C-alpha cells in the first residue's frame, strides 16, 4: 500500500524517523479496521526502508493520540464478528513488537483503551502532561482484547494489573512515568520535539544491534531463564558477522564517532 492511498493515517519522514500519524481527529483518532490495516502497512513499509532507523506513532491534532477502537464499528458485533476483528489488533501490536526497528509512541491528549494498548507494544513512550491513559474497557462492559492483561501482569505484577484493568480509571502522563509505562512526561508543546530528539539519538546507534537488543527483550525474556540467556547470546554472536560491529569497535579504538550502515 503506497502512502498516497492512506485514508485514515498520514506518514512523513524527519531525519531517519518515519512518523505514522493517526489521522481521524474528528473522533479523537479512534481506530477502525481500515486504520489498523493502514498502520500495519505503513509500519511494514518503514521496516523495509533501509533509510528509516526509527518509527514514531502519534495522533493528529492536539486532543488525542488515539481513543482506541472506534466503538461505533463494534456496537453491533457478536462473538463471530469480534474474533477476527480483534485478531487484527493482536496482529498489529505484534507487528510493532516484532519490528526490528525501535518504535516510539508520542502521546498527547486521549490515549485510552486501544491507545494505551498501542503504547504498551512500543519500545519508548514520550507523553505530554495533558495525556490521559487508561484501560477503560471495563466501563463499557468488556475488557481489553489485544493483550493488555498479559503485558501488564508480566510488567507490573498481578495486583497493579488488576487495579488498572478492573477499575478502569484514567491516569495522567506523570502517573504513567511513575508506573514505568512511559519514559518521559513533558509539556504538551514539547512532545514532538522530544520524540524527534529521541529518534535522532537512536538513529545514531548501530541498527542491527538495536534490533538485537529489542528482540532480546521482547522475545528472549519470554523464554525460560536459560533459554532466554541462549537467545540473547545468539543475537550477540550474529552481530560479529556484521560490518557495523567492525566499524563500531574500529571507531572506538580510533577515538572517533562510528558511521553505521546497517550491514
């Protein structure tokens, strides 16, 4: 899918970062099925572009990152309809986690429901002091259906996961940082520049090493302890077949900045 065909998102490049902008501000950037598919297509396009080092998700306008699923699309669904629909959400978040490039969420305003779930799949979260997170699905008679219960339990423990899931309260950007669900909370006007600065910093690192680090956390940590150690070791060993490893160590010994090519 080419960028010109997107209807619900916009894409732009800044430095070595590809920004994917959820572009339905009239509904707080709520995501319908088309939006999910277009996000997956844009992410795949960025993953295949050697000139792109990071991906940043954000929302159009100042009011919302994304309010999550478009409820008007779900209201009339039964179990037979919702199952394939929610598998698309699962697949999208898995794409984000499995992408070999770092993915940043730049969050302003509403980021409830599926918005919070998307941030849980990202590698870095920069949020505004006006951000509103929350897994609020319990308030409309359901639960998150794309992995939030599992991710939260693994990261925060059962008690905190149940509190977030079963009370359905919203929490601020500052609280997200305290919960270790966001890296930084900044003034709303600084979210984009802060996310771009982070993307630029990441873009100076060795791309293949970044991919190995991400995979070691996202995949290796899901194994048993010994299997996880072995997975990390194999990622480490593979890097010694790359030109970037040679360049990085050569630059270190020559006391200069490395020039990584992602090879």
